[in-house]
C-alpha cells in the first residue's frame, strides 16, 4: 500500500494541473479571445468561468473599460484666418468588437491609439480650417467636439473601437494672436455690459415710477378712509354730546367746564387774566354749593 501512495499523489497532482489549465476566468472588466494553434476560435464578452483544451488552446485578455488617449504635447492647427492655435485634447474610447480589434491592430493598444490620434487630428484640421479663431476658442467649441467625435467614431468602428467622447482641454493662441483676440473680446464685453447697464437703468426708473405712483394711490386712499372714519367719529361724538345735553343740560355744562379747566391748567407756567366773576369760574366759585 505504501508503494502506491507516491504514485497516487503524482496522479492527483497531474489531474489538478490538467483541470486548472482547462479553466480560465473572464473578469467583468475584460473580454477574452480563445485561440487554437494561433487561430481565433471563440470570443468571450461576458464574465464567468470557461473551459479550454490544455496545451492546444490559449487565451488573451483585453480591457473592456473606457480608456483614455491624452496628447502629450499641444498640436498646432491653422484657422480660416491663417492663424495658428495650439490645441490640447483627450479622447475616451473602448473596445466594442474585440475580434475586429485583434484582427485590425493585433490587439496592440498603442497601434489603436495611433490610429485614433491620426483620425482626430485630421478631423481637427478640417474643422479648424473652416472656422475663425473666435469660433474655435468659444463660439462653436461644443459643435467642433461633437463633429470630431462622430468622425473619429465612424473610423474607429473599422478597428472594433467606439469613441465615447472627444474633449478640447485647452485652446491656446500664440502671443501675437492672443493680444488682438483679447482686445476684441474685451471691447465686445464692454459693449454688452453698457447695453445691460442702460437696460437696467431704464427698468429701474420704470419700476421706481410705478412704485411712487402706487405709493401716492395708497396714501390717498388711506387718507380718504381716515377722513371718512374721523367724520363718522365726529358725527357720533356730536350725537352723544347732543343726547347728553338734552338729558341733563346742567351736567353737560359742568362736564365741558371740567374739560376746559383741564386743558387750561395743564401747564403750571400758564397765565390767564380773567375777572373772578367771569362765567368761566362759575363751577369753581360754587363748588361747595352744587353749582348754584
């Protein structure tokens, strides 16, 4: 039995090696091509565990995520005005047909990026050559990027690649061009600012005049209502006074005299020269006799 143990262990190891070499895993971030004697026999685009024939078949993996092509140095292009601009850009791309990608560029990422860079540069030269400096700097920048993406994507499909996005990071001008463009842009911004200030001033005057008019209307209406209320109050007061006078003329006269005394003698410094027998002091003279 002991003689068979090393042999059994060897057989198990061989079986394990054969089984492990028969399996391969495709990650969710990858695509895979299965080769047999150098020929493509299968393509795996979904993640999972797959089988292959040991020694006869081999697998090559490709990244299915979005990749970035970033220019190392700004490229120089000429506008329709025959002026130079320096453009820094990047391209977002990914493999969508891995078999076509392998057949076209042998699965070499550098070759694919070179092909994309040539396509984008060619499109940029065409687009910039039909536009002015102002257009490429600000006016039609978004439109240029979308046109480039469409053209680059149409060519990239031939090698199994999709161009997701093309972005201009920076568009610089040579010093002599920058100064003239900046002066023109500054003049344009000043003109727009002056127009906005004029429009704002006119609107401000209009709003202020309308507010003043509304204020006058509100004040007039408030004054009218106040006068109406005051008139109604005076009428009610007069009616009450009249009713009180009719009920007890002597008490009414006494009450009115007290009001007069209160108003006249409010300030200690007030001086009033009257005869003691004046009718004004009637109730003060007769305060102890019931006003008789």
